[in-house]
C-alpha cells in the first residue's frame, strides 16, 4: 500500500474506533443502599441549619426529608428499571398529576418540571410553592419534589428561576451519583 493510503486507512480505523466510543446512549445507573444518601446535601439543607426529619422507604426507592417543622419537604423517588419500556411506563405515571408542566429537553432522555403556585403575583420563597422534576434516562426514573415555604427569606433565591436552578442542580448531582 502507498504511504498515503496507509495513513488514510489508519485514520479511518482511528475515527471509527473513536466514534464507537462516543454514544448518545444514557449511562448505566445503579442504586446501592439507602436512597436518602443521595440527597444528604441539597439546596434546602444549605439554607436551613436544622437537620431534617427523615422518612425512608428504600424498598420502594423513596426518601422524604421534612425541614423546619414541616414547612419544607423534599421527596426523592429513584428506581432503575430493567428495560426502557418499564421506565417509560413509570415516567408516564408521574405525568398524570395536576400542575403546570414544562418539558425539558436537556436533562436525560425525557424530563419535565411540574410546578404549582399562584402565578397572579411574583414568586416568593415565603409563598407556598411546589416544584417537581421528573427524569427518565435509560432505565432510570427519578422524581425530585420540593414543596413548602420559608418564614425567613434571607439567603433564599429571589426569583422562581433561581429556585428551579438550585433544585435542578440537586437532580443532576443525584443522577451523577447513580452513574455506574
């Protein structure tokens, strides 16, 4: 073979090898231990000095953290299903609840944010609000639910978008912790 042809063949082999390693497939996920361990550091805990009351149901992939005498609650559900059809069915179950839904195209294979609060006035951490991120990525289904209000707004986000961003960061951390 001519030197140019060899280099071209080598370049094609290298390119195909690199492309084979680059995939849009979601990572594999695994849940080991208590689901509550996945959210021990979160956007709420960083702002409330008291430890939460914890209710865990590891067999069902659930953890509930109640802060400040119940005025704020975080609920995490995480499960890894054996196939994407089962994960899709569970994801679709979560979608049947009430609230305003915003589809998210940059978080997992499918995701949305569901929110409930009074849109007739600007968002405030002192008003009751609920945010729920639900993500499906491969066999993983993750639901992260915030509900509540704060009595002392100092140190809390001033806008709804900032609050959503903090909670989304929690979701992304959990997903990273579950990657195999």
